[in-house]
C-alpha cells in the first residue's frame, strides 16, 4: 500500500470493504494460501492511531515465532485486533439479554414459523442467540456448506469452509426431546457432512460424506440437555473442522434453566498457512473481537456462558475468568454444578455451561490459560455495569 493510501485510511477514507462483508467471494479470492493479506483490509478507524498487527506468515516474523511480542502487542498481552470494519454488534448472534423473551413471548413469536432457516451468506449481526422455547415438536434448519474468504482478524483473510457462510455455523437450539430436521446442502466442490455430538438415531450420525452438489436430511432427537458441538466428519477431519465447519447446538432441559444473560463462546483456531498449526485463536470466529468489544453484563445478574472448545491441532484449551469464580456444568447434561472455580479445561470438542454473577462493576478479562492462545486472538472482556 502506498503511503498516501495509508494516510487516507487513517483519515477514515476506507477504499474498500474487507472480504467477507458484503463483497463477493468470487471476485476477491486470490492466491493459493489459506491466508491472503489484502491491503484493503489494513484500515484504521477514524480518530484512532494505526497499530501494527499480526499478519500470519505474510507478516512480521516475530508474530509467528513468539519473539518480539512487545513490538505488536498491547500492554495486557493481546497481539491481535479484529477487522476494523466490524462493529460491536457483529457477533450478537451469540448473545441474548435475560429480558429478551420469556417462554411465553417466545412461543408466540415462533408459532408461525416451525421452520427456522438461515440464509446463506447472511450477516451474523442480523440475529440473536435463539431463545429458549416451549417444546414444539419439530425444529427445522437449513444448513449449506459454502466456501468463502472471511476476514478473521485485522489484516488476515482466511479461505474458510463454512456452514451457512460463517464460522462458527449457526447456533441451533431445541428443547430436549424435540425433533431436529436439518436440510443439508453441500454447495462446495468437496464432500462434507454434518455430525452432531449427543444422543441420537445412529442412522443420522452424519459421518457419511455427502458428495459435492448433493443434499441430505438429518433427523435427530435433541438430547441430552446441554451444549453439543456439531462439525463436518469428512476425512481428513481435522482439516475440515479447522477450515471452519463447526458449530453448536444448545439443548434446553424441560423445564428450562432459569432466565439469564446468555452468551455462547466457541473457541476455534485458524491455520493461516496450511502447516497444521494455528496462527490465530478466536471466540466465535473473529480474533481479537472481545478485546475491542467487551461483553456487557449487569452487576449481579445471572450470566450463563456456553463454552465449547473446537480448536484443532492443539489438544487442550481452557476458559479462565479473572476476578470472579463461576459454577461449571460439564457438557451441561446435569442440573447441579460439577465445580466452582475460575478455570475450566477442555479437550477437543469438550464443552461446559458456566454460570456466574459479577458482583462488582468493572472489566473482567477472560482467555484460555494457554497463554499463546490468548495472545493470538482469544483474549476478551466482560464488562459489568
Ligand atoms: Cu467437510
């Protein structure tokens, strides 16, 4: 990028939108690496100073070797910034305020739509985390596999394989015992599938590859209660998951858990250069997002966090919260907490439901205690107000 261009950007004259946000994948896909660095994504918001940022193998060597972090990090250890074009609402599909719908109002809203479909390439900010609903029999979802470049951090574009155009795929939700009917369309040139964790009819287990251009239907009974990942199960499985084919299903018990401020936090990694190791770590697909945009909660309210570890290549991850301990319901299958702590360690695809009340106003840091994951994008904050 020419110097004048950078100055222009610093004045707020953005020359083009980053890939993945309203731009066409066909016209912006370049290069053979999983990561392409596009000068158009190196932007700073008006009034802010430009900070050099992590750029994978195409960027500063110290970013990938762990040397010289002081050059590109901030004072509390995060090296990665989210794409400048994203606003704080971008990941709202993973959050729900405790007053956004009781059982009754939600039932009314949903009664006209037995089928809940997600439009391919839809912007995640258009939705909220699905609400708890009274059992309604059948819940239908449409899931398409789509190849798509995504701007996953400031200056980093990842050629993702997605469910419905985003990483993670849609957060599905059902009440225990309901039937999930999932219409699956493979819109890519590779075989893929959709495999759920949990208990279900083994005939719909989703490990069988669905060829390119083909469709299928998965019919599973939601259960047991908890938070269950779903992912593609086509070989090589680690690649298919690491490329982005992952998501989660919340199964609510009946009766439901108490109303709470809810947030889903799915941890994943991005291998930007195809070496079989992760260069970025993200909660909900965007590195550095919750560092810039803390999750806002009210002092004293019940906050329920659905944490899922979907990181490939690293066998262990964790969720650690500063200054406030929480109850842990491992997998969420039981209604009594397994422990009360400030960190929960999770192997690959392990998950937990955490319940916490922030007792004082302030900023509470959260991150995996695998510190390199925190430094490379998985540092975030809750702000209790
Ligand atoms: Cu796949």
